[in-house]
């Protein structure tokens, strides 16, 4: 009943259907056993009493009881499937809502393939468990008990034999699950891990084909497959002997009964023994089927608990590091200040008591080696992560004081790898602002230098583009992303290497788009092309999660520090050439 309480917690609107499924399941078990009781009376009246008239009447009762039992089972299964489909839907909705609101740290620490498989596989597992568990559960637990009662009604001898068979069957069932939850947890975890790693492998199939790599090249996937194979094989081996003995137990009884009935036909038949043997045959058949259902019920219970634990754990992780926002929607200004900010990805510390201030209306650039913390700083300003210590202020108020909507509307973030939706060019830009007018969208497209993109297509801005911008180059995708940011018109603009991996021609067009985007804004740029940041108001050099230098380009060049070294290194790499001799 504990698992039912857990499951019904996620489908309160279908609680009546769930209770109805349980009631019909129990009713079906009682009616089926009642039908077999009438069957016993029929056999007794035919063989012992020789009363065919009374046997005919009882036959009608048996048919009615068994038919109603079957109908009750169908009703239970129908109601349980309704509950199961709604449960799966609600759990997936909860997962989607969790992903929408999850912290960025959650996505940094969990592979997308494993997230997807965890939600998909475990919600499907709860559906399967509920849809089949409820109708089978009543029969699995009630029928063996009623069957033993019926066996003792037939005779003490039949009752003792059936009771012994049930005890042996239950013992064998326990042997088949002797690994317990610990073993099954390892098995299910291995299966989930293999599924998630396979999704990641398939997503990178282009790279795999280019480099002719096989599964052994992907160590984590290879290990996941071997781990799953190990537990699947061990589980099969552990079940082999108990399951074979279980089958021998019931099939041997059938063979013994048939043999004894044959021997009885060769001499005067003891009517009572004949009835007992026939009923032993019928009841042992019921027991065999219901004990199997009991084993499946145990598996369903485990799967439901396992699935819910996994889902609840991932739901919890989604919100664990999420920044909690306040209610304020008014900004006194757009100065940005870090006060003793500390932040880490798990055990990896990135920022430690970092303090600095950026003035409103100026353009800043963050430079530094990969892993220095510059992208983390940009994401923290946007409220993507919850900091470990200190405070981040915008307009002299901690970012947590503002509502999530206020922060989102005040900051535009242009990523290095911008994403487009499978919608029209117009809709991809219009998504940046609610209740936007058409002329506003077209103006943003024009300011971002997208006119020539639109003119390439006969349907212009109504052209449907792919989820990854399959019809557009990288530079064109970035210009559409900039058009979104221009339309949003947020007072703070953050660009995280937005011009990286763009060819020279597109970079010039992007710089024009950037100029329109940055006008009268507080701008924070992260760029690996140092030539593109020479004209910003101030450059901050980040190393090891600290600001080690700051100033204008000229000031930092004169200081002859880390920035000067990076500029010299950047310029020297631009001068690299291959001579004809080395080229061949």
C-alpha cells in the first residue's frame, strides 16, 4: 500500500479510478475462486452424487462467477491503464517543468542523454507497473490464500498437498529474488547508465563516423555495456535452478495426477479420490499461474519504487542549486558589483572571494585563459547559478531581491553557440519580446544586418529554419541571435565569445550588428579575438578566478603585465605562415 500512496500522490485527479481498479482486482480474485468452488461442486455431483440436474444448475453458477471474474479483471485493467497513462503524463510534465526551471549547474553536472533517459525510462516504468500491477496484485495475493481454503474444503489431503506446494513455490520465488533490492538496484542503475551513454554516443555519430571510431573508443559507454551484461548474466544464472525446480514441481504434479487417473480406470474407481485428483489438477494450475503473478508483482513493486526514487532524486537535483528570486521589479541603476563572491562546480572551486565593480553604461571585456572563470562570472551576473558565498549586486541591490522576470528582462545574453527553433525567421526573433509589433521585429532584423539573409529566400522572414539553423551559416545564426537581443532591448548585454569560429567576412558584419546592440547599454564581452576588444572602456584580466589586471587597452599595454603577454602571443600566432618547403 505504501507504493500505491506514492503513486497516487502524483495522480490525485485519478484517485477514484485507482481505488476502483484495486476493488475490481480483489473482486475478480474472489469470483474466480468462487467459480472453481462451483466447479468442485459440479464434479462432486457428477462423480459421487450422480445428480446431473443439480450439476447443470451449478454449472450456470460457475459460468456466471468465472465470467464476472473475467469482466472484473478487464475493468480493473482498464481503470489501471487510465491511471497509468495519467501518471506517466504527470511525471513527464513535472520533469519538463523541472528542466525549464533547473539551475545551469544541474546541466553542467548531468549529461543531457542521461537526463532524458532517466525521465523517459522511469516514467515509462511507472506506467508499466501501475497498468499491470494493480489488476494482477489482487489475484497474486488473494487467489493463493483462497485456493488453499478451497483445497481444504475438498479434503485435508488435497489441502496439505496444495499448502506444501504453495510453501515450496514461495521459497523458490524468494530464491529467485535472493539478490534483493541491492542487486536489482545495481542492475537497474547499470541499465539506466547504458541507456544514457548510448544516447550520448548516438548524438555524436557524426564525429564517430568521421574518425571511424568504435564503441571501445568511448570508455564510459563501453564500461556501461560490460557492467549491464555482467548484472544481466548474473541475474539469469541466479534464477536458473529455482525456476527449473518451480516448473518441475507443478508439471510433475500434473503428470502424477494423470498417471493416477489412468491407474484408477483399470480397477474400481474410488469416487472421492477421483474428485480429489481432478481438483488437485485444477487448483495446482491456479497456484502456478498466480505465483508467477506474485513474482511479477514483486518486480513491479521494486520497479515502481526504483523509478520514483530516481525521478524524485532528479527533480530534487533540478532545483537544488537554483537561485531563489525575490519580488522587486524596479532597478535603481545597472551598476554591477561582486562582493566576496565564491563559486564552485562540485568540488572544483572557480571563484574565491572575488570582488569588483562595473559601472552602468560602459563596455567591458573579460579576457583570460580557458577555465580562468570569465564565462562563470558572466553567467553569475545573469542569475544562471546560485553562488556559494558573498553577493552580486545590480543597482545596489542583491540579485536575489529582484524577481526572475525582472532579471530576465534586464539582461540579454548572446552565447557562442546560439540556438534557433524550427520556426520562421520572424518567429525566432519575435520570441524575445511578448506582444511585439511586426515593425519592431523587422527593425531588429535590419539593425542586426539580417536583411541580406531574408532576401535569400522567396518567403523572406516567413522562411522556416531548422532547429540548428541548417539553412544558415554560423555567422547568420549569430546575427539572428543578435536581432533577438536588439528586440529585447535589455539595459545589460553579455556576449560570451559571440564571434568565435566566425569567418572574417561574417565577423565584420557581426561587429556592425554588435555596435547597434551595444548602444547605450552596460556591456560585458568575453572574446578570444583580442583585436575585437581594443576599443572597450575597460578590460578585466581574469586568472584563477581573480581579477589580476584591469584598465583600458593602452593602459594595460603600458603596464607590461599579463594582458600584454596575451596580446603579444595573439599577434604572433596571427603571423604564423608555412613555407613552401614545409608545406610539402
